[in-house]
């Protein structure tokens, strides 16, 4: 049951990234791009969570997941603070 929830979280993050990127292509509003890049990183983080918990449960990939999540949030933070149109 936990595997289904982890996979749905990854799928939801991927869908958010896809929709934000699609909206960016239509409007060229930069904040949508930063949001899409953030969710792409969160998708990767959630995919690694699935691998960590289901494929290789003996190995601990939490540090890698946290680093990817932090970098994803920093990308969004950069877009919110320093990118002006």
C-alpha cells in the first residue's frame, strides 16, 4: 500500500511539472518555468523515494533525496526573489 502512495506522489509532482511547463510555453511567464523546474526536481526526489523504500530498502538514500529537494526549492526561491520581468 505504501508503494502506491509513493508512486502517486511522484506522479502528482510530474503532472504539476508538466502542466506548469505547458503553461509556460503558452504565456512565457518566467515564474511558471521556475515552478516547473522545482516540481521536476520534486518528481526526481519522489522517484528516488520509491526506489529507496521499495527497490533497495537496505540502502539509505534519504540524504540524496533531501539534497535534491533542497536544490529544487532553491531554484523556486531564486525565481521568486531575483528573476524579474
